[in-house]
C-alpha cells in the first residue's frame, strides 16, 4: 500500500455474520403511547402497552436486509393511541429502535401489522 497506510474492508462474510447475529437476536415488538421524539440514547419506549408485547410474526433475511413483522391482534391494546413502536432482542430485551408517529386509536375492529426493514450496508 502506498504511503504505509492501513486498508480495511468489511467482507461479505463479515457483513453476513453481523446480519445473522442481529437477526438471531430480534425477538419481539411492542407499541406504546409516548410522543417524545426518538433519541439514539433511548433504551425503551416511553409508555409501553404491555398487551402489545408479542413475538415477531415473521423475519425475512436477504443479502443486506432483515425485514420483521409485528402484529397486534384485534384483542390487544384496545382503546389506546399507538404512537411509538420498537423491536426488542432476545438476550437482554435490547431496544433496537424506536419509531414515533401520529397516534392511531386501536379498537377491537382493528388488527395492526407493522413491517420494518433493517439494512446492513457498507458506507
């Protein structure tokens, strides 16, 4: 290498191992009623709705993407305004993300399906 520098690249195998480790840890989703903007330092929903803590219904893995589906059925979390959502990990209930959106009133006539994709990319 010119100039004595160091060169580093994340190989395809390395990226796949990171993706697979995260995918293995993804376990459940939960909604809440908090409306505060998301921050990178957060570790949980502000106001979780216990009845909506469910196992992920699907996890689909492709080369650089993990797509998860979390379903809240007609009998769960009724009469609450869903405004925040998170994906949790198996090992220690790691909060992988927090999404905040305008509140949606959940009723017994409504099943909610939330789908999110996580991309593992080189930048």
